[in-house]
């Protein structure tokens, strides 16, 4: 998957970027460990990693308010996932949560693409005037 970073070079979704996103979101895991909820912490860590990864994929839009609104919505979407999924329950493993992770990532990516569409539509309207 490649994205244009606004400088003419394609951005690739590499393992390095995924590791970096998980590293950036690791303080979330530490907070939940401190609070005594490591089971919920792993879910929060994964959700935060998805949010960081999706936001970094659209980082070229960071100068627009629509990007930050969409990024905030992505974070708000993560909260029910962390709170409502019974992370410590027996039988809840990576395979069981994979469909939820795909839906989460697709919804997050879709929100940021919607912001991108809004930004481009707004810039086209301004350029016509």
C-alpha cells in the first residue's frame, strides 16, 4: 500500500512503520499495567497503535482542521472497543479479535479519507473563487 506524502514520494506501509506505531503507543500499555488492568491494557495498546498508524498514513493533512477532527473521532471510536470487549475472558485471542481489528482499522482509515475528501473539496472550491 502506498500513499503520496505530498512531496512526490510514495509512502509505503512497512513493518518498520507498524513497529514505530506500536512503540509510540506503548505508554498506553504502561498506564494500564500501572492501574492493574493488563488485560485491558493490551487491547488499548492495540487500538492506540491502529490510531497512530492510520494517522501517520495521512500525516500530510496535519495542517488542516479536518484531519485533527477525524483523528479525534478515530480515538473516540477506540474507547468503546477497549471498554466493552472482555479482554481477559477465556477464548478471547488474536484470531477471535481479528475481524474486530479489521473493522476498526477500516473505519479509522475511512474517517481520515473522508477528511481528505473534505480538504480537497474545500481547496477546489477556494481555487474556483
